[in-house]
C-alpha cells in the first residue's frame, strides 16, 4: 500500500495502527504515537540512511521474526537521502570545481541514484510481509506554470510497485482517501473511489 498526501493530513495516524509492524520512521513522525505503537506491538527504527534501511530489510528477509508489516514513513526522505549520498560521491570525484559546485553530474549520477533506490525496492518486494509506504505530496504543473494536480514526492514510477495507492486529503472535519489504484479481479474491488481514511476502513 502506497499512501500520499500533504503534511499533517493523517497518513501516519492511519498506518501506525497496523499490528506487529516494523516501522522505519524517517522524520520522527511517530514521536507522538507511543501508546498506539505499543498497543499494536510494533517497533520503530528512526533513520533516513538508505544503507541502514537496506540492512534492516535484509535482516527482515533472512532472520526469523514476528513482524507482519513493514512501514516506511515517509519514503520521500529516503529518496532525498539517496540523492544526497550520491551527490557527495560525485562532488568528491568531480573533474572540476565548477562541475562539483553546480552538481551537473548528468545521466551517470541519476543512474546511480535510481539503481540504489531500486535495490531498496527489490528488498521490499522480496519480503513475505505487508508493505506500507507513505510519501509527501507535491504539486504538478503544466504549461505556463499552471498547477494541474498533485502527486507523490518520490522517485517517478514508485506507484507501479503497489497493489493499493491512496491519496489522502482533508475536507472540512473529514479525512478522505481517494483510491488512485487497486489491483483486483474485474468487478471485485474492495475500495470505493473515495472513503473515510481510517485504520478500520
């Protein structure tokens, strides 16, 4: 499940209620949910280091444990940290000071960023667990810098991996989830086009 929406809309509130979760918190969003997490018998690792996250996913893949769900909240910070990691490498080995300053590293740089991030995604797909990822939201602009909509703030194509994709937004007092994608047999969808965002739902 992939969930995106603006800051403070309630993404973390919904996902941290899943029982027996191993939650990787990349921006200290779980600091106020200790009771909820304890009740769910979940644990939290606070990091945004992509290599450390890969090590944890490898451990979940190869070691015996009781966790049923992996949660990364939000993936936006992991993607940003992956870019920062490779920026430092390319700055160190830049052919000129100017190349390092402007960070115009070209396709080789983006190839390394995408390859590194896709390695993390492959580990997520290999897990025999539920996988729930949250993401920040960003605006999409068309011609003339006109806002045309919103999307998730992570690597392009992230949504392809997931069976369920929801956009969460606040409407008055309600949190509404829009079903952006659901993999299901024809005519057997479990989610309506929109519903109240809650763990129960």
